[in-house]
C-alpha cells in the first residue's frame, strides 16, 4: 500500500509540474504563433478522389462474369459475385434492421404525432446506437418536415423517411474501394485496422474473396503477429481462394511482415495486397505507434491506397473515439461495419461519418464466406423500410 | 460541450448554488442530464428510464446535506444507485462438490472468449487448481490453434481432439472432455465455445446442447465493454438460450464507459464477476462495482490512474523518486534529470491531456486541457537533453553562454530556457511543500486503505480521497497568489473540488500539517 500512495503522489506531482511548466508556456504562445500540428484527419472531400475503376458494381448493372481464376485451380472455392450481394443479403439485414425502419415508419404514420410519439421515435433512434446528438438532429428535421408537409399519406411518410435516412447516411459519398492496380502497374495496398475482436482477420479474408470474385488477384499480408494463430486463420481464408499469404514469425515485427508482403506482391504481379493487422485498443499509445509504423514502412515502397477501419455493429458510443484515434494515426479512408446480421444496428457509423467524413464502404452480414457486401446507401435504406 | 455528468450537472446547477433542498424542477432538470450522460455511456434505453425513475424517487426524499451542493448530492445518489445495481459485493466462483468443476464460456463473436479462457485458466492455476481448457469452438477458422497457443502461454493443458475450422462436433468434444478431465485428474474444466449471435437459433441450440452435455457449474457470459444499446437484446437472448450465472466484462482497458455492464446486470440480474483489462494473460481481475460506477459516469477515476501508473512506472525508480521528495536535503534535491525521467514515465501512460482529465475536478477546464499538446513536452525534454549533467543537477549554474548553447542545441529560443528553469524552481518549491504533506500522510499509512473506491466529489469517502484532497491544497495556495494564469486556475479548480470533497469526507482524526492550514482559504464558501 505504501507503494500505491507513493506512486500516486509521484504521478500527481508530475502532473502538477507539467501543468505548471507547460500550460503557461502554451497559453503565452497561443496567440502569437501557431505550433506545428499533426496532420489533420482527412476531409470528406479528399476521399472522393476519382478512382480509375471501381470494385463496387452497383446492383443495377449486368451480372458480373464468372471469375476466371478458379478454373485454373479447381480445388478452390468460387466466391459469389459482389454485384447484388446487398440485395441477396437483404433478409439478413431485415433481421437486425427492420424493427428500426418499420418502427419509425409506423410511428410516423400515426394519425396524431404528439409528444409521446416523438419521444418514441427518439428512443427508436437512440436504441440504434445513433447517439444523442444525431438523434436529436434527425428528430428535429423530421418534425419540421412533417409540419411543412401538413397531410401525411403512408407513401409520403415513407418517401420522407427514406430521404431523411439517405441524407443521414450520405448518399453522395464515394464508397468505392480503391483496391485496384495503380496506373504504374503496382499493386494497390489496403490496410485493415481496428480494435480487438471486431473481425479484422475475417473481414480481410472475405475482402480477398470479394476481390477474387471481381476477377482480381490478391496477396494477403498477415501482420497480426500478436494474437495466437491469427496468421493461420488468415492463411486458411487465403488458401480457399488461392491467395498467397505472407507471414512472419509469431511475435515478430508487424511492419516487417507488411513490408515483405508489399514487396513480394510487386514481384508476384498481383492486383491488390491486403494487410491484416493485430487488433489494438485505441488507448494503447505504444500499439498505436506500432500501427503508425506499419503504415510508414509500407509507404516506403508504395502508397497505402485504402485504410479500412473495422467497426463492430454492436459497438456503442466508444466507436466514435476509436475512429477518431485510428484516423489520427493512420488516416482511415473507409469503414467496414461488421456483424450487422445480429440485432445490433451499428448506428454509431453515422456519427463517425459526420465527424470524420469517413464513409462505410463494406458491411459484414453473416458468418458465411460471401457475406461481406459493398455498401449501397439506397439499397440499404430500402431494405430498412421494406424489411 | 460537456463531457462528464459532473460537468453537466454543475452547469445546470450553476444558478442553484447554495440552495439547500432539491426542488421538483431541479430534479427534472437533473434527470435530463443524467439521461444523456447514461445514454452516452451506452447504457440501454429501457435501463436508463428505470434507473432515472429510481434516482428521482430517491432525490425527492433526499435529506438536506450541509456538505454537498445540489449537484454533488444528485451525483452521490446516482453513484449509490449504480453501485447498487452493479452488485454490492463480488461473488466468487462456485466449485463443484465432486471434481471437475465445469465452467462454460459463451458470448458474441469477438467478445474475447478464447483469450479470457486462457486468463481464467492462468488465474485458477495460480490459485492452486489444475484447470483444463476445452476447445469447443470448432466454427471459426483456427480458433482451436489459438486456444492451444493461449493454453501453452498460460501453462495449462488444452483438450482439443478436433481440428476445428468447421470440422467436428463441439457437443461431443465437450462431453468427452469431462471424462478426459477425470482421467487426467483436472479439477476444473473451462469450455471455450464458438461466438454466436443471439438471433442465431441454430447456434443457440448448439450452445444449449453443449450445456446439457457438460452440465456446467458456472456459465459465464462474456461481453465486450464497448458494446452499445444491443447489450440488452444480446444478454436477454443468451439468458433465454443458454442461461448464465455470471458476466465477464472484457476490454476494459479501452476508454469505453462500459454502460453495458449496467444494462446487463440490470436486465438479467446476474452479477458481473470478472473484468478483463489488458492483452496479457495476467490482466484479469475481480470486478469492482464502485470503480465501474465512476467510469460510467465519466468521473475522473483516480484508481484507474493509479493502476495505470503502477503498470507503467518501475517500482524501483518510483521508490527512489519518492525518497528524494520525502527526504530532500542537500545533494539530494529533485533535479531536472529526475523531472525529465518522471515526465517520460508519465508519458508512457498515454497522452498528458487524458491523464490530467482523469484527475477529478479537472473537467471544468476541459478546453485548456484540450489545448495541451504533447509536443510541448517533447520540447521540454529536448531542452533538458541539451543540458550537461551538471546543469541538470543544479540549474542555477546556467548562465548566459550556457543558455545560448542549450537554446541552440535544442532548437528553441533563449527565453524559453529561462522560463523552463524559472518554472522548474517554482514547481520544485511546490513539490517540497507537497512532500511535506506526505510526511503528514505517513501517519495514515498504518490504516488499511479499504474502501478506496470513494471518488472525490462523490462522497464515496475513503482515505485515498482524503489524501488527494490534502495534496491538492498547496496548489490552491499557489493559485491564490496569482490566478490570472490558466494553469494555476486549473490547480485552483482542482483544489476547489478537493475542498468540497474534504468537507464531505470530514476527516475525523486527521490533522493537516501546519503549513497547509495557512494556505487554506477560510471555510464557508
């Protein structure tokens, strides 16, 4: 116990000393000169950089041709085409989301919209992990709209809700996956990051299938050298679709594995490199530094085209903090919302998108190998409202 | 924006200071704030509603407290209620009368079951048991390997007859494991099952079948502290599907408020038994309801701070430092070198602004804290690095030419070095005073530090908070002298919080050292 007290005192003293030393200096400087800051998080606009081609094929387009690769190696799985995956998986979505969309629809269709109805609407949204701020905003907008419209037929309500939800999700954001060969014929590099247990390795494996299904060649980098058997897990995924996995020793330096993967990818002449990283809580400074290093080291050879943050749909308000920190360290370019097939609604991504301008690019809808779908706001909202 | 409940409440009560009893309107205003705070901590909505009703009822009948202002009074009620729901005392594991005791783990994917299995095994092994891990997660690719590696690290036997990754029957594995355990004389069997969703009827059936096959003495529901509103649905689904006897909260080392703990405890009525808070196999502990309560409310959490400090500070260096501070004297002064080392150690715990925010009472100066840039610290370190050892030991010898050299070496302007040195002396003076206070504290050390969970400002009341109050007082004195300065204002505010706290805790037989009494403002705010 003595140690405890002593430790506390030392920490307190250190903090006090820090406050005494640094803060005044800071205050003094603040008005006169601006200190160099860490690079700001990417703005919404920067993500919309035009991609040469898109992996995401809108569901309306013609069905994708059979992937060619599998014929060469008959033992491999044939992943399903990505087009229309979301439509196919609509039933899964319904399981988790219908109560949200339908509930809102029912509430808004009531004859009299009194205070308690609005409260219920608010509760429905809060229950979807939307967060207090966005919820209040949406309710306010709906109120105004309803007042302006006056009469409400079921169709009008549906249209209203649809447009409001689309605005909330952000229809015009670029959600294409930049996992295509660069103009100079080098493979594109995708880094998959996130906290523990959100499904990074699974997502990486499924993403490989998505790319293979679209006729691309993929190389996997198992930079999760920390968790037991993570590399094996990734390799199992890779073997199923004939993607090679570059791995290092357990407990080795993840940056070196990532470097090696990108290097070998250039030699192997593949289209895309997917690097799976170890799960890390955003509060662990050391681990976040390590992640920053992985990205820096990879960038010595090739720019990182896509940094995907995997968020678990069950995550609550902490998801925003996670996204914020990861965005600061590795400049996240897209979000993969995993485990959306449960009862969780993943509303936190709305807040994330609003604050950081990072859009959801893929959603995971189940345990099946082909249950990762490109995210399409319109199809998603329709699925919500039709159930 | 206000971050914590205490800030919110303080804001809504600004005009009410000094009012003795809580009026109906006060309570309603408070209830709204509490609601938002709880929702932001991911407490499930139905639970929030119920909780607020309970708080309101208690607040109405609340006694006028001389020591607490209305905000504090409400917070105290909220905190008490929280601790109440989270479970007053922690339950221990039930062991079977005839070995082996079977513990089954269940939960969503990615909640951390496999890792937890290893931690639990290690913890039990340390307590003198012979646990055996059973790999009944045959779903996820390579989950079996993961458990084997975890088992190896924990130094316990893993029973894994099936390769997994979709091959094998988990029910059979679980059933066989019991015989295996008997045969090999293990007294505890920990069954790691696959992660499953509450809505997945088939998988829930499988979990129920595993349960029936092994008839576990304890079923533990493993839940991620970061989970949001879905916690209630999920917990209920598992309750109905397999049933569970206790809850384990994982990933508490993150900064999620962990409102899920409250939701699950309230909805299922099951106690949270363990908390897992780190990546290492040792990071596993019994659950502390009081700490969790403070965390959900977003109060500065001294205990977490201390724990983090313990993790990152080397005991030896700390002891040496404390010795220096306590003894003082010639040739044994706190030097810039010591200061630098201390800074580096604190830095290891994470960003400075976050640490300072963890200190109670700092919430009100959030903006200033947010301005703190850790880069500033690097500059200070750079300056110190630019000094010779002699200069670090005795900064008084730094004259003009030395100053110019240091400035050149560390890339700053000469003025900054002056300031650093000046502030260092000032800080050292304060530290000495505080160290004097520590001497006073020595007397307290004989007492057991039980009930330390008390949060300053909450009236949970404990020696720790008293100690803290005492330490912050000198800072107050300093603040009085010149308070145009934000840092000093910070200390001022901290001191204020501490003062309120001290009043609440009403030290019984504890005398402040004389030099502190002089620094204290006359009581009666």
